């Protein structure tokens, strides 16, 4: 087993092709790595580029007219920037499982849950028509679906939101991937079901040593189960921080996200919000893209510049020029 992280993302850039001559940058300066068995939370406001980054990891950017415009992306040492169809066939679904953002819309509506799971399982040569059904039931048991024999014959409209999400996770782990990319697997579910799905992901990690990248808007939620948190803002990764240090974050945007959490257990009275609107793609401010909404902004933050990635501790970083002056 190599000592290199399972996934390395370094200064990754993703553009969308608008016309033959026009390209729109959607993600730039995305930088972080994922170790084997590690759970990374990827958080940030809507439109910050989380799903595009997930799609880069499973090689489906092209379906949105997007492509990798620069930087490095490797999985177990394999260069995913230049990977072609046959290389992806060995990785997508097999070594990297994907729970797409729209998963709550559910599995395929015209196939039974069993047929869908069996289709995923049969991609793995270890399984054949003879043993596929047993494996499908085993997978439904792993994702803690009760009465799996009954559910095998059901269609997605017969399942609750939480069950649909469990089935999507079962499909994602069918081929025993080393990495699961779960794009907002709990958005739209009620809080108790959210907690159950999070617990399930933790169980999968401890049983199979799977690495997981968990995308969410909900910083306190992902913070409970992730080892490290990567924060995206306007197409950039602006901070990486260990979850245990989240209350002492090194970027004002991370702090603002944390302070604007809704705490149902200990309500804090007035709700805190982040000033202004997130910058939209194509209209990113020069310098620090959070500068227009930041309480700590100084003139130097607004200068045209590529912000440095300042290493903090063994694994973390911040792109805030004033990280050292933030109250700890
Ligand atoms: N084909 C496209 N053409 C133009 N813009 C696009 C295209 N696909 C995505 N975008 C834009 O890229 C940005 C990043 O999209 P992405 O789906 O990655 O955001 P996100 O962080 O996952 O947001 P959310 O939290 O709402 O899911 C968005 O502003 C989106 O509108
Ligand atoms: Mg998204």
C-alpha cells in the first residue's frame, strides 16, 4: 500500500465551455488530499463548486459541458486528469462509489430495487447470476434496510426518503470501493434520518476502511463525523481544518458558517447570518473573494492577487491573509 494519500487534488481548475471561444471558470485553486480510511467533509454555500469537484472525481464533468482546465487530480497514483474511457471503467463505480446530489429523487423509477442493485453488483466479475441475489440482500442488510427480501421487489416510489438514500448508498458500495463520494446524502431528510445516514457512513468506514468525501451545507452536522473539513467558497478551497479545531477556524468564512449554524439543542437567541450574497460564477471579486462580506477585511485583502495557501499544523491550511490575527 502506497504512503501517498488516496486522493490528491492540487490547484485543480474546472471550466465550463460556453461557446467555442468562451470558457467560464467554475472551480479554481481546489487543493486538498484524502487519506485511506479518512472522512473529509466538503462544505460551502450553494454554487461554490462542490458538485463539480465530485464530478471531477468520478469523471462525469463532460455531462455538464465542463472539463478539467488545469492542476492535478490523482486517485491511488492514477492521473484522473488524463484518464480515458477504459481507465474510468476500472475506477468509476468500482474503486470510487458515487451517491449523486439528486439521489433523493431516488433510484431508477422503472426498475425494482433488486434489479438495480443486481445491475451494480454484476459489474464486479466476482459475481454472477448465481450469487447476485444473495449479494444484493447482503448489501441491503449492510445499509440496514429491514425486510430486504420484500424491498428487493419494490420500486422507489414505495420507499421513504431515508430508505431511498440507503439504497443509493448500497449501489455505491456494491463493488467495495476504496472511496465513496457522497454529495449531500442527507439534504431534505428529517434530522433523525440524517443522523441515521451519518451513522451508516461511519459504520461503512469502520467496517471496510473506506475513505469518504461527504458534501454538505451543514457544517455542524458534517463536523460530527468527519476527520477533516474542507471549506469551499466561490470556486476555491479556502480552508482545511481538523474537525476538533472547528471552533478556532483560521478563515473568517469558516467562522461565519459555524456562527450561522442553527442550534436546535441550545438555541442562541438571535440568528447570525453572513452579510451579503455569495459571489456568482463569472463575477468573483479580485483578491479574496470573501472580502466583500468579511468583518476582518483590510485593503490588502482586496488587491488583485492569487491568495497563498498558508499551511497550518500537520494537515490544515487557510488562504486568509489575516489568519494569524483572528481571535483564537
Ligand atoms: N454547465 C454549466 N454552465 C454554466 N454554469 C454551470 C454549469 N454547471 C454548473 N455551473 C455553475 O457552476 C457553479 C458550481 O456548481 P456546483 O453544482 O458545483 O455548486 P454546488 O457547490 O454543488 O452548489 P449546491 O450546494 O447548490 O449543490 C454554480 O454556480 C453553477 O451554476
Ligand atoms: Mg451541489
